[in-house]
C-alpha cells in the first residue's frame, strides 16, 4: 500500500499569517488558549482555596491558598506584560496552565480528604463533588500536564527531546 501526501489549498483570503506558517499560527493560538485557561484556573484556585480555608483553617489549607495566590500573581504579571505589548505568547504560557490546573486539582483532593467522603454527596458541601470531578479534567485541557512539562523542558529549559 502506498501513501501519498494530499495538498490542500485554501483561498488566499482565508490564509491567516503568511503562507507556510500555519504551524506557528496554530501554536500561537494554543499558547493564548493556555494562558487564558490558566488564568481562569488561577482565579478559581484562589476562590476555592479561600472557601476551604474558611471551613478548615489549618497549615495545609493555608499553604494551598498561598500557592494559589502566587500562581494568580504570576498570571496577572504575564497578562499585564501582554497588555503592554510584551511578547508572552511563547511556551512559557504553558507554565500558568500547568501550575494552575494542578493546584486546583490538589485543592479539591485536599478538600475531600479533610472534609470526608460525605462532602461528595450531602449538605452544603455537595459543591465539592462537582469541583473534585471536574478538576481531574483540568489537567487535560490545552495539552496534558505531561505534554506541557515536556514542552517547557525542551523549549524553555533547552533539554533534549524525551528527557
């Protein structure tokens, strides 16, 4: 069986950027998506961590709140750079999405372990179940955490592929 490459042609008015630079356009778009999703997760992590700290005020929950606040501050700084015309559409935007999605997942896991399994099914704490379940998928959006770690290692840290 022989395979051949199929060349698809788009009308010139449908071309975004320069001809032959589609991959660059796609990656730039994906990096903006990662930054925006990461920002939403960063703000959600702060909100959820504050709520958890109100219920269970201990060292673990306060540490999670501090972590979430630091991630949100990093996002805010990157966003301000973008608004001022700086270049932040590279692979470093993956760090925000990676940090925020994993922090949010960690907050929900901690919440369930501290509040007990009944938090998943009853009372005012029923909201924790939806966040807990959803947080598992947050690490998959815009590239899994593993893909983002590889991307950051290769493009930001200069590590060889597959390390």
